[in-house]
C-alpha cells in the first residue's frame, strides 16, 4: 500500500442503531445521539446526514454545544473546528481528527453504524507516512512548541518522506504549555502532546536539550551550542518567546521566578506552598498564576501598573470583575502605576518587595509576568528580517525574506487577514498550530495562506473567558448580559465594526463570531446592538 493511502477500518462486527426520525433534524442542525454506549454527533447539512465523534479532540468539549456553520463545527470552548463530513480537524487547538460513522436513511428513519473495534475511540490520528530509505532531503524545525509539532505532522500527512528534525532547548518533547500557568503541579507525562513512541513511529527526530546558536543561510547550516553543524534543505524558525526578566535592583535574588518551562511551574508550585507570594504584572500569565496560588500560598499579592488587569486588552469592566473574583479569594492588588522599585533580600533570599508608593510587601517568592521577548537573538548575522520588537517577519505563506526559511508561532510577525493584512505578533496557542500547518504546506509547494481567526482563552478560579478576533485599537465595547453577574458577551467595536468578542458563561457566542469572521462576514456595530 502506498504509505499515503488512507487505511480503511478493518471489517469487524458492526453495531447499528436507529437514532432519530429524518424529520427530527432540519438543515444546519445537529444533535448528540447514542449508538451502543458511544455518543455520536449527528449533523444535517445541505439535506445530507453525517455522523462524527461527539467530543472535541483538544479537551473533549461536547461539540453539540458549539457553532455549526456550513460543513464545519467549531468547539465552544477553545475554537477548534472539524469538518462534519470527513471528521478532519480544520482549525486548532488540538491535533487529532474525529472518527466518522456510516449513516443511512430508510423509510424516514436515520441509522448510524459503528465498527465495534473502534467503538470507544473518541479521536482519530490522521494517516501519516514515515521517513523513506535513502531520501537525503532534510527539514529542520527549531523550537519544540506546537508550531513545530503541527508542521512535522502536516509534512508526514502529506507524504513527505524526507528527514524531519525538531530541535528544542526544553527537557521535554512538545507539551501543553497553556496548562503550566493554570495547573502548575502537573505530572510531565500528562501534558505531553504526543507519547515518545509517536515520534519513532513516524520518523520524526526529537533532539531535546539542544540549542541552535546561529544560522548560516548561505551554507544551509545551523550551528548548535555543542559546536556541531546540521545541514538543512528547508528550515522553520518557531522558537517562541521567553519571559521578560525584571530589571529592578534585587531581581537576581533567590526566590525571584519566571514561568517558562515545566520545571519552572513545578518549582513555583512547591516554593509557594504556605509561603508569601508576590506576582508582578497583571498579564494573563500573572493573573492565572495568582489564581492558581490563591488557595495554596499563605498570601498572594499582585502588583500592576494599570487601574485593572487586562484593561487594555479586555477593557476596564472585565478587568475589574476579574480583580474582584481574585479579591474574594484573598488575593490583594496593588495597582495604579504602583511599580516595583526594589526587591530586598536577607542573605541571598527574597524578603520584601518595595513599591513606588513606598508600600513594602513581605515576600518569600516573587513571580514576574511582565511580558515576553521573541527568541530571535541566534539569528543575528543571518540577514533574516526582524521587526522593531525582534519578531521574525513572515508573509501570508509563513515565508521569511530568505528562500527555504519559514517562521511560525509566537516568534513571528505576520499579516492578519481579518485586519486587512495588518502585521501582528500574537502569542496564541491556536495560532501557532495554524502557522505550523501553513508553513508545512508551503514547504511542500502547496500554496496556502494563513487566514485563521485568533482564538484565545484564560481560566481564573475555574471560570473560562473566551476571546476571538483582534481588538487592538477598539473604541467602544457593547455588552450583552451583565459583567457584574459574571455572565456576559462583549463586542469590541472599531470603525463601526465588531473586531473581537469576549465572553463568560455565554457559549457558543464567541465560537459563532469566530466562524463568521473566518468566512469573511462582517458584523456591524448595529448588528451587535
């Protein structure tokens, strides 16, 4: 068999169930039905029935609560999209497709058939080839995040049989990084995106704890920190960003932490138990860490420069609500430009944090969440074009200014379709995965543009705020529901048009807006009202 032909399911015993009457489902509707013990999503589009797995392959959200637009269902939680005919994943986050089931309509009744061998499967790994013998072509992926992983998988799904090498500084192969700030004491095996044998099975070389220190496009080589050289035919720069360190006196004391790696998360968790923690910065990371520590540390203080957290991104109302949520769990806030002027220690250990206002906070551990810096320093001297923030500039095809070098993920500045190709740098998990896929297809000379709609979520005290679009420069916010009741939908307006939306307990509104934006529809201010 050609390694690229889809393998059909083995003909095992089948289980068929009558799930509903044909008239029960109108066009553009979906419902969750059961065959055996398996839940199935039944969908009717353009007069045709189809049946796929009922759970999103990312975090198992029930897709029946999502948004169905055309032949695509979008997950209500984090925005992943699946084709309801093929089950294939078409937008991220998540790596796997949905299983598909046979549907037939007889005498007005709808029947779904499941193969008993695959009865309990809720997800399907897309068919992939592996590395071929004697193929010298090499694609090198620098960075061990989601962009590199999706790029590697997309290459194998599209019959690329050359050598694929992922090089990462991390101690772990690609893992679920958004979990680190939300659940800091997780077991490393539970956050790996793929098990170790997956990489062997599909011939993907995983070089962990290795660092690329320079790139020489003229020779098509990269140099590693151990002095060795590695040749490539095509290269992906997906090195992400690193946490911005504090620059005040005392920032080098023991107990001052940044959250970047799995080890950092474990260390912050263990060093804060029963201790006094101070979080500097009201970024999404800073707030999630404060939320996580609120019932574990002896005390948690948060220092921020604005009036409220997220004031610029989500607006003062939502920022104030989030602040109140944490205050109810004994987190204390020091806001309004109350910057840190000094961290004082006893011996080499943190003791207190001194603020501009003169306030002194007792501290055993200090965690900084004050933004990020693109990891592009190793590109110095390579002629690769970066912007003023040092992000790698790419076009819609994820190509840099140098042939055969592509960029993806948080390290890049790319043109955003829903903003008329305005160049942006967006640190979203979902966007990195989309970048990886587009880069892979263009490496294989299958011209594909990046057209994804940004989708983001944050979790505080078990409550999820979802966000889609790109709200920078918005001039007003229109609310449905009530922010103070913690159930709302917010539309961000710029030039009389909705450019983004955020919600809490209002699913699947944000997923629906993301789908409308993805299909090129404009939502006006009047429509939002």
